[in-house]
C-alpha cells in the first residue's frame, strides 16, 4: 500500500511527488492483516482522515473513496498481524466466505479456460456522477431541510 513517493525529476534536481495506488477511488487492500502495523496504520489514516501523509506533507484523497479489504485466517502459516479492535471498527461490514467445497473449486478452475469475464465489463458510472449522487443524498439528510410528518 503506497500513498506515493518523491522522485527526482529527470529534468532538474528537484523532487516531485508521484501519487500511488491509494489515490484511486476504490482501493483493494489484500491480506491487510499480513501487512506491517505501520502499513495498516497508513491505510487506516486514508480511511478515517481521507488523506495521505508522505514525508510530512498532507495530500487529500478524492471523493468517493472506498476501501475493500481482505484478511487471511489467523491459522495461516505466516503469522499475520491482526487488526486491533479500535481499527476493525472503521470497516462497515465483515463478510466471511469460508472455503468452497470440492465441486465448487473444480467449477472455478474449469471456468478459467474461457475468456476473462472482466474483459466484458462495461463502465456504468464515473467518480463525478457518484460525487453528485452523494451530495444529493447528503442534501436530503440536511437538518436545515424541514420535515413534515
């Protein structure tokens, strides 16, 4: 998980900031309980503060910003770093998928012989449209709107 880094410009001796993958609108944090506590803290800063701090400089993240995260079971061979309760409460939902049975595993492997289903995905929205929808919803919930019952 990287917020970005300062790289030396090829044209000058100055360093310029290059945004990392966490600047996307949707971020997948895979196996976050295997990340170091420092990396976990950086991800949680992004989620809670909607910002990234690199070399003491703060960079805001664009809305919408959503993190989908996975974690490995604790019994895996490489010792994971479980998220503390104070950090787990930043996630809206926890879904446990379990393990597929043998028939389902065979079906998943068999399906991989066909073209990649992701190749057929179509864009259905963009960040600007989602931002506008969020603003509309927030406006509907505003305490300044008079409510009648």
